[in-house]
C-alpha cells in the first residue's frame, strides 16, 4: 500500500497531507478543513496504488497541449509535425477542447472514438490511425512519468485490425499496362517519365521528384534510391514550407545508404530518351525540375498541373500515385519474385508491411509447393540403363492405390 498521512499544520490552523510520489519523493499539500484533507489523502493513496497518480503540475495540462508537445519535441521532420498538427486541429482539439490529462478517463477516450465514428464519419482505418497517435502521446507521458497510466488502454475500436486491413487491401487498385500507357501519354512530355519510374521501379512520388542523374546506373541496370524531395524546409515568410532535396528517404536515418532497385530495360530506354530531350538541372543534375527550370518541383504543382489533368484525359480506374507502386508490386509477386526482394525494392521497413498489403497478390502457395515437390520427386533415371527410370522409381510407379482412395480423385478411376 502507498503511504499518505495527515498532520495538523504547525504554522496555523488547518491540516497538511504528506505522501511519497511514484519516485519516492516526499510531497505535501495543505487544507483548511480536515474533511478536505482526508478526501485528498484517500484519493492520492488510491491513485498511487492503482498507478494513475499524476503530479499537480502535469495534471493541469490540456490534452491538446500534451499532444502538441509529443508532436514537436521529439526531433521529428517538419512534414510529420504538420501531419500531426492537422490531426490535432481536426480530431482532437474540437472534441477534447480544454480537458486536462488529469481528468481524462478511459470512458472519455471511448466516447471520442464513437464521436469520430458517428459525427465525423471517419472510416475504421482512419479512426484506428488517429487513435493510435493519441495513445502514443499518452504513453509518452507515462514513460516520462507525467501520467500514471495510459487512459487509452482497453478502448474498443470499430472493426478488428485484421478486418480493417482486409478492407484496405480490397481498395487496392492495380492499374493495367494500357492505363499506365494512356496516363503517360496524357502527361506533359517533360514529366511523362515519372509515370514509368513509379510503375516500373516502384518509386514514391517524392523519390521520383528528387531523382538525379548519378542515381541511374545504365551499365549495371540499377536505380539507386537514396533521396527525396520534402516540403519541410524553412522559408522567410514562414507561411509555406520550403522544398529540400534530402539525401535519405522515408522513415530512414540520414546515414542509411538507400536501396538499389532493378532498372528494367523499358524504363531505361525511356530515361535515356528523357535525358537526350530535356537534360538535367542544377548541380545535382535533377531530372525533373519545376516548369521554369529554376528549382525543385512542388507537390501541388505536380498534382494540379500534371497529375489531375492527365487522369481526366486518360480516364483511368485509379486516382492516387500509389496505384503505380501497386502495379510494380503485383507484377513482381504474381510472377513468383520473392516477397522479401519486393519489400526491399519498395523501401518498406520490414517484410510484414509488404505481406500485409500485397500477400493476396502472390501466386497460390500450396500450388507452388506441390509443383516444387513434384519436380524434386521426379523419378530419377539410371544412366547405366540408357537413361530409363531406375528400378526403385519403377517400384514406386507400380504401387497400387489404397482401397479407400477418394472416389473424387481422378487417379482412382
């Protein structure tokens, strides 16, 4: 049991509650009435026993302030911070308002989840993502000993994770080659090669926008993906994020060497033609500069001036650039390329991510297993018998079928 006790104040009327916090540091608080002191003592001891004790200086912090600290004080990239701030403004601040972490209970978090479902009409996958971020912020406070226990633990979410993931997989649209060709044909010719790089090499849009000449090895037929354009730089006005060409890629440390992706002959020919026609820009030899060839390309320019007009013209079945990566992944997996290789070429942090979203695109595993074992167990031949089946294999072939053979088996006929 935690220890908390009450003593009369020595410097005047009233009572003082003394207790040891979770770090065994003695604390105290004074009250005028003994009944108030006794209520506080009982609550403090109960909170210490159940692990929900919070120091007064932390208990008064609002949930929105805690989430903002979690998002901005951990050394994250500006792009991630902007994403978290957007979520804070859309889904956390409007609901929790000025509620403090000291007053937050599991029932409050559960009610927030229902609000996102019934009022905001978020999809289950969106709710799970936003809940995960808030839970992470609360757990961060627990680790920092600012919060006794994570109130998000035990909250029920709409839809099981496995079901939500299956729904997400059903939404994956794999374009046809004809659609990709039509999309590239509808593009501004200066940027059409970007379509083939995403579909043929599985590159993300930020990686394609930051592609430089030294990343392309035509002789080894390899594309080295080790940089991307991000919109997280500082600007003089502070209103808009500045562009940066970063020498590492999504969710990787700066010293990560990047990944090598096979460069298909078709994409190599398209890149050679692009270089002959348009050359490169700047000291980094960028393949796809902005329209005036004076700097890097912004996402909004790509989306509004290139992507959306081409989609409208080509009338394809997809709307997101990620669909081109789906084409890349499905083309490899459907032809038996190991998922471990596909995962590396996609730049996923682990193969579980690749399997979760693309495992259903792989060829039938049992069928592949049967074919492999059948091939391994092909009757061996006896070279001393003119290449005819060996005596042992003939004995296997002459084995009778069991009497209980399944009548549905064609071999039982």
